[in-house]
């Protein structure tokens, strides 16, 4: 994952390529609770309830 500069709205947008939803969820939880996943829906659902997949 590369660092993106914040846009006019103050958010950073990035595309992340990973092998599985489990791996992606673990990586995206590392920066903290302010990460929002836009797609895919399965990854978005996992990050909405991370305790279910611990």
C-alpha cells in the first residue's frame, strides 16, 4: 500500500491489492479505526465487525 496525499476533503484514497479478505482485513486494521473500506463489500463487512473474525 502506498501513501496518498489527502484530497480536498482531507481523506486519503488508496487501492490495495491483497490475496485474501482475511489478509486485507488484518492489514487495514493496523492503521487504526479511521480506515473506511469502500469495496469489496465482503471486506467492508469484515471491518465493520472485526471481533467476529479475530
